[in-house]
């Protein structure tokens, strides 16, 4: 089974995905968002500024950048983690405000076709032995044959609240609000909030915990083997 999970910035999709791999037996999480972040992170490590990244176009082949910087995936604890060469890229670097904004800028402009081909083959290989949860953007383009496609949403105020908690007061509420609103605009313009006729939209605004949000999703799956 392949389950695609997308959603609004800060709605909690990654946390839900990580909870799901505990509840659905024999499941791996392919964090496509982190793979893309790692590639953009590697580009920024070469000195590219946000202003320069705003100007990228289809001449930037993201898969070529992945190969150039030796970005690769490994599965650890039922989840894909990202390495650059033999060095693991830490989650904190991938999820920083600067990296997040850069990905929103690049994602809708660069050439993603070869990366999507790579991702599709990876998913096909994984599903031979596992249930696969895909977290990321453009899942309907990458893997239209997914058994389920969820779009996680929550109110702006709730998303700001959750990001404030994630950043543990390292940034002000005003800065986080501005960042989320800017990323929302960029991702909407890039088509990253696309929904298909079979997409299940899940509003988790009222959910108080990750487990509550996850159980709401599991009700839609109705899998008897989930614990």
C-alpha cells in the first residue's frame, strides 16, 4: 500500500507520518520533503543566497544537483534519512526557517522531472516489501497510483501556534506568522497545494495531540491491522 500525505505549512503532516509508522505494521516513511530540502541545503552551502535562488528556472535540474552533491537516502528506524556523502544532514538544518523558505522558492521553478522519475522508482522498489508513506509535495504528479492521498490542513492561527512550539521560542510569533504566510503564497503559486478527485482533506485544527490527528486519519483508512 502507498499512502501520500501532503498539507499546509505547519499543519503537522511530518509528525502524523511518524506516528503512522508506529501504528501500521511493516511500514516505511519516505520523507520526500527532506530529500528536496537536502538538495537545496547543499546548493546554499555553496554560497547561494535567497535572492539568487529566487531567480532559478527550469535550467536547474534538481536530480543533477542531488547527484553532484552526492545526496543519498538510507532507511533508519523505518524512516528515510538524508546523507551528503557519508555525513548525515541533521533535521535541524533541514527544517531551519532559511532552508524552508528556500525550498518554497525553488520547488515550483526548478526542473523536477528527473527527480520525480527517481522517486517513482524508489517507491516501486520499497513497496515490494513494505507499506510506503510518502510525505512531501506534488505527490499526485510523482506517484498518481497511490492508494490514498491525504491533504492535512489547519487554521493559520493553529499552525502558527504549532510552529512556535516547534521552534521553542527561538523566533517570535510575528516572525513565524510572516514566514508561514510567505511560504503559503509561494507554495500555492507553485501548485503544491493541488488536490485530486480522490484526495481526502483532513482538518486537524481541533486535534490537541499528534496521536489525535493520526487517529483521525486512520479512521479514513479503516485498516483492521492498525494498532
